[in-house]
C-alpha cells in the first residue's frame, strides 16, 4: 500500500444505500483485510443516516476486532421525514398516524401514491435513544461521533419514499423526485436534538449542509454547545465569506472546527477556483479529506478498492498543490490533522 494511504484517513464515508441488515459480518471481514494491508487505525469515519444502516453499522462493530472504523450515529436530512415527534398513541390507527405525520413534515403534502409507499413513521424519540445507546456502547472501543446530520433545503423526497427503500416495488431506474420537500422546521428539530446528544455525550459531529448555510451557522456555530469536541463541515458547499465566519467564530471556542473535502464535490475541475478561495481562508490545521463514498462495493473488490484509494489520494494532491505544500509536508499535515480529529472522538 502506498505511503500516502498510511498517512490519510477517510474522514467521512458511508455504507451503500442498498445495504441490508445481515451484511455487517462480511463488511467487517473486508475491512480487516484492508487492515492487514496497512490502513491505519480509525481509517474509516463511517456515517449512518437512517433506520437501516445504523443496524448494519452496529453489526460491523460487533464483528471487528481492531479499531479501523470510527462509527457515527445519526439521522441524515434525506431521511428525517421518516421520524416523527407525534405519538402513535394519539391516533386511532397506523394510517391516521402516518398521514398526520407526513402532512405535517412534507411540503407540499404527499399525494396518495407517495403516501402509500412511505413507511409508517418511526418514533423520533426511540431512534434518538438508539443513537445515544450506540454511542455509549461502542464509544470505549471504537470512539464514536454523531453523524451524518444537517440541513438540506434542496432535497426532494424520491418517489420510492426514501433512498434504499427495499420494500418499494419501483425499480431504481424508475425512481423520480417528487415535489415534496421536508420542512425546515422538521429538519431543524431533528438536527438540534442530535446536536444536544453530541453535546451531552461529548462527541464530535459530521455535518451536511445544502443551501441552508445561514440556519446551520446559527444552530451549530452561534449556539453554545461547549462540550462538542469537534465540528466537521463535510464536503463544504457554502460561500467563502461564510467559511471565514465559521473559522472566526470557532477561533474563540474550545471545540475544534474542520473542513473535510471530497474529490467529487470539492475537487472537480469546475470547482477549482472556489476550492482555491476556500483554502485561502481555512487554516492548514483545519483541513481533512474524505470520499463520501458508500464503501461496501469498493472494499469487496480488489480492483475497485484501487479506485477508492485513488479518489482519496487525488483530493489530497489537489489540496496540497493549491496550498503549495510539498508532498511530504502535506502528508504530515493531514496525518496530524486526522489524528487530532480522530482523537476528538476518544471518550
Ligand atoms: Zn455523507
């Protein structure tokens, strides 16, 4: 394995969207194979996003002997509509409960076809407990964080109800986008609750944001959450001015702030100018790299794993060239940063 991979860590990645409960054991064995080939400890900062991948993540951890994974537990904004703060007990039937919930959190309200395909919502309260318990259960052995959480103003519900819905009759190619968005009020409620858990348990957070940078800044930078050891803005897409505000705000805080950059969102040719401007505002010690990939399909194939490593190496090289770091120096900076970042999740 190339030297570069011994110094880098993937500070934000996922399981595939079609991952199934029961897949955890085999994924864990592929991860341990990579461990034998030299990836460093705490290499995969592995996010969960919904009610399915959190179960698989728990399975993976149960089958891993070494700490190659730092698990993150959370509800992603693309799945926040599936979780309800309403109480099932207040409704005569599941159908009534379901309709009230989705009418409340989706705008416009779903038509009968979409409503049909959406699952009976899960209790937000119970899922937050699951997030909290998972953090506590695995925190000692693997460290842990809260993620991927955040706000997304552009996201629309897919016509299969949610990405990865295995009980939808629609084939992937037939899935379109409905006009329905999750209200910002609901997204913010789910987000704030998870930030509180992070603050209470002293865990780092990995944040997603699309076109809601003002609100995210209010809720995650302005608001005092002094026990969160690190806040990571993953695949940052806000303005350069806003990035500067984040950096300034956190310079007075105990919590660390990181910007984690991915090849496919931040590294593409058309974004080079933006990335250059961004990096002029982000201090060296706050830079991380990530793939944001679903890792499963890569780690199980000896050919595809090379594409995966290539991707991580490329964003590193892009940043190093913009920052005018020498190769050696760049590796040492990122190794230090991801080490500092990983140790933020140590209990
Ligand atoms: Zn992500």
